[in-house]
């Protein structure tokens, strides 16, 4: 039985890109779409947090 750690493929934590690097993907356009969706989620969370913080203040 072959030793799994001695294979040439990198481990998952080694295969992931460091901060600031773009991952290697099959379709760069799909990566752009995914990143855009996640930026939208961040905006929505920040907007809701702002609304909740303002709701607690007296007018």
C-alpha cells in the first residue's frame, strides 16, 4: 500500500493560496462571479449593522 504523505500532490493547506494571491481555477470568470457575490454579502451585513446601530439611538 503506498504512503499517502509521500505522493507528489501537495496537501490541502499547502495548495491553498496565501493572502493576496489569486487561486488557480478552471474558469476565472466564475471566480470573479463568486467574489462579487461575497462582496455583496459583506455590504449587506455592514448595511444591516449600521441600521441596527442607528435604531438604538434616540432621534
